[in-house]
C-alpha cells in the first residue's frame, strides 16, 4: 500500500480539547494520555457489542466477524511501529531505540498470536490481508487521506459514526480502515513529531488493557463457542490479566504500559508539545473506540463466510 506523506499545511492539526488546555498544576503528558485511555476504554466497555459480549449474547459467527474486522488494526499497529522507529535519532536516543526494538519483537509475536486465533476459527488471514491491501491499492494516497479525515471528523462528533460508509466498497468498518491509515500517516509523516505518534500507539495499548480485562476476558474465557483453547485466547491473555493465575504480580503488559507512560512523562520534548501530543492521541483513541462501537452485537454485516477456509 502506498504511504502518502503530507506537510502539516495539508493534514489538519488535531484540535486540543478544553480538558487539554494549559492549566495550573497540569499533569505530565504520560499521565494525561493515560487518563484519555481510561476515558475511551470506558466508552468502549459501555458499547452494545461489549455489553453483549460480557453477557455472552454474541454468537460465534458475530465474534468471528469481530476478530476478522479488527485484523487491519493489528497489522496496521505493527507496521506503524516499524515506520516510526526511523524518526528516532539512533545516536542520541540509542537506549530508547533498544526499548522500541524490543517492543517491535514482541509485537511481531503478538501479530502471529492474532493469526493463530483466526486460524482456530478457520478464518483465512491471508485472504483478509489481501482484501485490505487490494482495497487500499485501488485508492490514491489523497483519496485515502480524504476518507480517513472524513471518518475522523465524523467520530469527533459521534463515536458511533465509525460505522458510516466513508470507505465505500470495503467489507471492513470505516473506523478500522481509517485507523489503519491514520497510524501509517502519523508514523511516516516527517512533519509529525515522534512523540505524537508514540503517544498514539501507547494510548491504544493502555485502552486495550482495560477493554480486555473488563470485557473480552469475562466474555470469552470458558465460553463454549468462543474459547477454543490456548490459541484462541493467548492474544487476549497477553494483553490483560489472567483472572485465575495472575499471582498478584505485575504482568509483562502492565510493566510495558508503565514504561510507556514513564517515557512520555520523562520526555521534555513531549511535554513541551504536550497539547499536540494529547490532541493526536485523542484523535487516535476516537478512531480506536469507534472500531469497537461499530461492531454489531446482533446480525453482523461483515461477510465472514467469504474468508472461511474451505
């Protein structure tokens, strides 16, 4: 897929919300991003799909459609992480580059866990990826930008608007495709500072942790139709806290999230541009929240049968 790089004059800057305006005793940017993640996680956990999943009212077909439609977000997150590393000064930031490189290794493994989960349900992840790549290749970089911005503007007004067909002709929800392109754009655009993108990815991870703990694990673990053994739950358990065997110790994911928050708090560069960092993270979280809110707890419109292995 072609990556379009834009100067700031052509890609609108995110607008800081009133809560992000300067104030006495303003928190460090990592703490502010964590607060945003908690707020959008609550929105996602209160969505109809999340409620139905916790109540175990989501059918196997609709659950399969959910994990299939989220695959572009999974691969898009990993691809954006790869692109974003080039923004770091590998000499002055050599220690931090090592940290990000370790994260990349983990994300590569996590991508494989998601593919294993798809395979458990006989979903062809290669066909899903081909569908994503072929659809995006049919659109010019400017058209991808236009549709992404249209989706973003819609979810700024209403998180439920992520289901609207701004990406006509694709089976994936518009919020999913918009987030996929948004992450690639913020990672690759040289005019967007590294810490804006880092906060965007960190905020997604913080949000995932809350949603997995509060919705996914309670709804999936030991559900006879959704829990098909280790391969079907491993990704979720890697990103949450096992309610049975956590032992009360901090998980690797909790340590990783604490490190991301600390890196943002300690970066004077990130805190100098805190309003832009927080605004970019919030736009990212709007799109991410919309990817779950766009899911249908009843009859899911995604044509999952097209992507089942024969």
